[in-house]
């Protein structure tokens, strides 16, 4: 199972966005995204919802679990 940090990095890279671009779309400074990607912190639930809505990302991709099991 991958970590949330790894999943956020993967999602951002698949979108073709830099940390700065990803952060700007979420209304954050790029340092926050860097912290998430390095496991120094995690996005709060409201930010997870925003990632889901803005980027059309399934929650399973963020948390790396199967909702059906």
C-alpha cells in the first residue's frame, strides 16, 4: 500500500502540474504540497474533497484503499 504522500505526488504528476501549479489551484503555497509529498503533513479532509472535486480524482486514489472490501 502506498502512502498518501506518494499518492498525492503521483496524482499531481499525472495531471502534469508542478507543485506550485497544483498548490495554486488548491489555494495553497507550494511549500504545503511539498510537505505533503515528503510525508511531513497530510491534507485535511476539506482539502481531500477539493482534490477530488477539482481534479476528478477518486478518493481511493488518494487513500489507496478499496472501498468495496
